[in-house]
């Protein structure tokens, strides 16, 4: 059996609470499905590490992490100690860029047993992917300040889109759409107002679409697209978006499925040159951190996505099935799901179901 080397980075806040539950389920699935997993834990990318070292990561982080098969990540951010742009640009955003994880794949699925805040919606009505560009776009460090501290202050931050960067995320999204029954791609744009980069994005969508004649393509401006997530979630199959638009849509989508606490994401380097990184969509949730209240399902679903990424499809499906069965049974649920259980109780219940798959 192959042994996968996994770097575990809990980060801050509820990252420290949900990651152990994810590891528990990973270990259970590895046992049941005969997969080797070898974990190495790291305390960097956290406020404590920053307080001790004055930076978020050790200087040799790239060398340290690059040989792993995957990074299993919690959440970063503790604004009382370190400003968010410092902690995030000092850790997660470096991982995404240096490991060229240009795909941020974020499933949006209404799971059984969860009541959607959208009236009358059942599982099946909300089942799509947000494919978020993850290395360029609006998240750029190009820009600056002038006349700082005066009333003539100016701040500028540029959006960067490259031909290669746009085409490769579009190609990933088109291929994902090809693999799905509906064969439908929706592009998020704002080419009416953002008059240089967004028309370019649209132009590349049209150009790449020629290579995928079986795919139905449509586009919406981001404002009405957000509205349609709420009004018509059943219209969507694969939604491709720039970095910032994808960020916003991937909190809105999961909110439509009941709670952002269940939403996973895969930061993928499709070529496999570098490790991919698996983390929930949510952040460190300082408002509930340290209380054992966090929903671990987003983190646990990430374990399923990681197994899928490894090609261990049975294990990936097994973890997702365990999540769905636990939710459908309606027990051991955390507060955001209307229950009273804590993080560890829900994690243990899911791990138990995974072990049960071993017969
Ligand atoms: P957040 O996702 O941490 O929390 C938003 C709200 O959702 C909070 O009320 C929180 O209690 C709730 N919530 C989040 N995850 C939950 C879970 N698993 N179970 C139950 N409730 C949950 O977003 P925020 O408050 O905007 O950000 C807090 C910090 O996290 C900031 O420092 C931010 O920069 C950081 N952040 C990090 C990541 C990441 O590491 N990928 C993502 C988003 C935010
Ligand atoms: C996410 C987060 C990050 C992002 C933040 C914390 C920088 O919101 O992963 O969705 O905007 O990419
Ligand atoms: Mn986000």
C-alpha cells in the first residue's frame, strides 16, 4: 500500500479544534480502506508562532513542505494579535502562490438532513461547484500609497490577469463541466463596470469555449449572479470565477446550504508539481473559538476531497457517505446545525460511521 505524507497545519482559532477531528476521520478511513497515511504536524501559520518569531512562517517553509503529498490545513487569522492581511499574506496566500495551487475547488451542496434557509429547497436543488481562480486576479500585491497621511492620500491596488492564468482556470472548469451530467458552465463577470480585466475574462471564456463544444456556457454579472444563487440555485452546475468573485460566491453558496461550517475546499496544483492544500472555506471564527462549538464537517469533507485528489476514490466517497449518514440521522449535530453537540462529538460520530464501513 502507498503511504501518503501529509503536512498538518491547524493554524488559529477553530482550526485547532476542527483539524483533530479531520485527522481522526482520515485515520479511520485509512484503516478501513487500506491506505497508509503519515502525518507531520506544524505549529507555524498561527498567531502564537508570529508572537514568538515575528513572522508567520519559518524561512525554509517552502523546502519543508514541498515534498509532502498534501497539506491539511485549518484556518489562519487572529486579528487581535496580527493584522489579517499580514497573517494571510504571510502564510496561506504564500502557499497558494508558491505551490501554484491555481484551482480553488469549492463544492456547494445541500446535504441530507440540513434545512436550507432558501424556502422549499431540498438536496439535489443545490449541487454545484465554484471553481475559483486562486493565484492572481484581484489578489495582487501590485499597488501602493501616495501622499500618505495628507488629505491627498491615494491608494491603488491593481488586478492582474494573465492569458495563462485565465485560460488554465477556465480549462479546469470546462473539463469539470464535461465530467458532470448537466455539462453546464456559468462564468462570473462584471464586464459592464470593470472595463479592462473583466471584458478580457469574457473574451477568454469565449475563446476557450470553442474547445469544449459539448458544454453549454452562460455568464452573469456578479451582482445578479449573487441574487440567482439565492433565487435559482438549481440553475448552476459549474461556476467559474476570478479570485475575489470566487471568494464571495463560495461563502454565499454554502450559506444557501445551511451553514458555512460544512463547506470544504481544495487548493489544487493540478500538475502535481507541488502539494495541494485542503482547508475548509470558513476562517478561524474567533467568536466561537476555544469553546468546542465549531462544526468539523467542512474540515472532514476536506479529507474526502484529499482522498479523491490522491485517486483513493473509495475512501473519498466513504468519508462523504459517513458525513451524509450522520446528518441524515440528525444526531450529534453542532449548534450551527440546530443541535447541541460539540466539535469532538460530531467528529467522533462521523469517524464511527467510517469505521463501520469496514464491516
Ligand atoms: P469565519 O469564517 O471565521 O467566521 C464567520 C462566522 O461563521 C462566525 O460567526 C463563525 O462563528 C461562523 N463559523 C465559521 N466556521 C464555523 C464552523 N466550522 N462552525 C460553526 N460556525 C462557524 O470568518 P471571519 O469572522 O470573517 O474571519 C475570522 C478570521 O478568520 C479572520 O482572521 C479571517 O481573516 C480569517 N479567515 C481565514 C480563512 C482561511 O484560513 N482560509 C478563511 C476565512 C477567514
Ligand atoms: C478563503 C479566505 C481567504 C481568501 C482569506 C482569509 C485571505 O477568505 O480562503 O476564502 O480570501 O482567499
Ligand atoms: Mn473566503
